[in-house]
């Protein structure tokens, strides 16, 4: 591609209209008959590996699909023999242990070359004993390690009062839904059926029954050491816990799970929670035809992406997010065909607003009315601020009068979800109990849901598009939060997208919508940072490893999605005539495939920084279209900055 790339002294405006038309047509053709879009959402090897492990835990082996999953696992194995957390990343021990175990369960010969390479890589990294806490729980269920290798995690924990430092509602929604069924498993300590009696003792440097399995101290300070010490003291005392407390705790867990099962959309709408729920029902002796088991098992199977020669399992589904963002892109295009597609999309979105249900968010905000949107098809207990803001902006832009009631309701919900520090988090307000960072269970670094720059920016963008301004307390406090969060180099951290490019686009969109001065130091520093990150091919690309402080400048390749964010961000700063924007637009025009679309291999989003990454396959479809259409619109109207929140 590089040697065929044309050099342009100026943007070839003649190429814009055909490129936009082709991309818009491709996007419209992928729209569902009911008006929505849903693109594949790919994570790392752990999710398909855990799907195979779940089958073998339950004794429900499906060789046909597992062979296809095995093809995928072999395909994403790294050159170093292990499995990374994202495309072209470094090997991760936990992901590698799960992938190796899953392949062995699926029938791969441990002496096959790819298995030998994997085993050598895992052993060179210290072996399976160095796995993270969640992997240790999985291995304990399969009797590969003793339960003492896991932190004390008891279902009786659910009985503590709300003032207790580690109450369940002080954790993030995703930790909550994953942990409650996991507490049942950790208390009952069932054994996987494992019909083929597969083990992975060869992945341990020393025999598991003789290994010490030190627990992680996530932040390395004295409080973490104290908690680990208390855990070690408590571990041998678990058999002394009164049985009636365990039964009471299990009842509390089941009472939590049952109303949140979410039908065939699954507990929390996320694979780990669903898998734990199925295993919890199984270990408690529920029959396989129990409605909770049946529904959740179907929700898990619905996450499979099956192709002709391989398959993988998605961590969740993203239809509301995809539909709202695709609608924004087509509204930027603005032709009659796009308008019809947007009309269908907004109708579909309106039907999915959570209007009555009181989710977990209401524990901290009991007095605000419902009005949000979730990420998945249905997830009434867990609407999120980010989706709500993006959907509301799409509805308002498409039909301000016809969607007014829904949009007004969503604005009230979003304003009510603002945290005390002026920022917004994804699913809860004021969910920032930093003490949780120090428990061994928190080695994945995501037990909390604190306010972030990108979600705060989306909320400010939404409210400003709806007519609120700096005089409104929510806007004023939100902008103050964003100004405080700007990094020293001028960028903003991207919690839910990779990474500083995503965060910077999000915030500059909000500051533009709020009418902030584009000549202010805040803008000029951000613009200078973005221009400094542009690559020689005119694009932008930021590796997932930038979530590690010592690698924050890593850029391996330009990507269509990140280039689009950078171009959109610069246009929000009044840079539509700049050389940087022109070169970015040329990159997008040159990178189109023969079908008028874009593709990318590099992951473009994050579930948990440093632990769990995502590739939204839709990002390379609608964001480049959005950037090209906006560029054309601003150039043809002689406007310097966009008029919308996004």
C-alpha cells in the first residue's frame, strides 16, 4: 500500500464525494431490517478460551464449534509463542495459560509445535503460577491449583452492611455482576466435570501443590501488604464459617442474580458474568432446564461469531453504541438515502430507552428518574452515561421535536449521574472507593468506575448540543473537570478508547460544543500534541501499550479509526484548513479498500487498561466516513468548526 500511495500537494476534493458515497452505501447496506447496526466486537484469546473451558466444566463438549474456536486461538498466537492482549502486543501469561488449556481441552496435541512454543513461553515467564487472580479461580475449578492460591472470596461477603469498606455496591457494575456468582463458586468450591480429564501441570515451574502462589499487591504499599496478611490468616479458617451464614450468603447472591439475568441478553450483558452465573447454577444443583440456566446459556452462545473456517466468542454485543455512532456518521453525510437510514435507526433507538427500570445506579442516585440507554440490546439494570449521551445527540440532531421527550428525559438522567468532582463515570456516580485498589482481587485494576475525561466530555457535548451553556452548574463543573484532567503534553487519557487520541478527540468535541475559545492554551496545547503524533503517511495510530506509562509514545501503524478521531478533533479546534487535516484526509482516501470501506487489525478500544482490550470492527466503518463527510461539509460551507456536540 505504501509504495502505491500518491503524494498530494492538496487534498483531491474530487475524490471526496465518490469515497463518501461508497462508504455511506456500504454502511447502509449493513443496517438491519429493523433499523439497527451491530458489528463484531473482538477481545483477546481469553474469551474464546473461556468458552471452551466452560463447556468442559459443564461436561457439554461441542467438538464442532470448539474446533473452530481452536483455529482462531492458533491464528492469534504471537510470534513469541504466547498470546497477547491485543494485536501485535507482548505475551500475557494469563491469556497464554487459558489459550493453551483451551487448545488442549479441544484436542490439540501438547507435542505439536505451536503447543511446545506456547509451553516454553509460559515457563520462561515463570509458569502458570504467575497467572492473575481470575485465571487462578478458573484453574482451581479444574483442580489444577489449590484453592489457597486464590484470595479469600466468600459469599458471606454479601451480608456486610453498606458502610463496610468492601461493599458490593462500592464496586463497578462489571465487577459486581462477575463477582457475585464467582463468590458462590469460591465458597462451594465445585469441581469441573472435565470429561477428558485434561490437565496442564506441565505449565508449572514447580508442582502446584508445593507452590506458594503469592497474592498480588496491586499498588505495592503497606495497606496491600496488610490485607494480604489478613487473607493468609483467614484462608485456613474458612471451614469454621457457620453453614447458616453460607446459606444466607448464597440466597443473597441468587436474589441479586435472578432479577438481573436479563433474559437472553445475559447477566450484565457480558460474557464473564454469564459464564460464572451458569457455573454457579450448576454447582448449586439446579437442573439444566432451569430457566435461569437455559436463558444464560443461550445468551453465551449468542456471543459466538462463526465463520466458515473459524469462530470466536465476543465479550458482549454493542448494537446501541454501533447504531448511534453509525447514525451520526450518516447524518454528517446528509443525503436522502442516509436520512432514511437515520430515521429507521432513531426509531429503533427510541424503543430501547430505559424509562422505568431502576438499575444499580439508583443505589447512589435514588431520586433521579430513569432515562438512559444501555450498550447491549437490553440491559435495563445497567444503562450507561456514554451510550446515553451519544444516543441523545443522535436523536436530537435527527429530529429535535419528535424526540424531545426522550431526549429531555435522558438529559435529566445524565445530569443526575454527575459525580461530586464534576466528572461523569460510565455506569455509576461517585464510584471511586480507592481502598478497593489494595485488595488482591483488584489485580486487574478495574474494581471501580471513577469519572473519566471521555465520558465527561460526552456528557458535556450532549448537554451543550441541547442548549445548556457555561452558566449551568453541570456544564461549568464538567468543563472544570476536563481542564484539570488535561495531561502535561496537552492530551487527555482515553478510558474507553485507545487512547490519548480518543480522549483528546472526545474532550475537544466537548469544548467546541461549549463554545470555549479555540485560541486558549488548552486548545493550542492539544492541537500541538495531535500534530506531533501524526505519522509520515499522514495517519495517526496509537498502540494499546500506551496504557503503560513507559510506553505511552508507542505508535506501530496508522489506523483508519484513530486517524478519523485525530482529524475530527483538529476540526473541532478550527484546523480544517491545516496541513495536518489535509494529510489525514488523504490517508483515509488512500486507505479505502475496493469495496469502499476500511479495515484495521490493531485494537482500538479498551475494557480495562493494561488487562483487557477490544477491537470494535465498526469503528473502521463509520468513523472514517464521519471524518470525510465533516471535512467536505466544513470546506464547502467555509465554516471553521462543527456545530454539533460530536
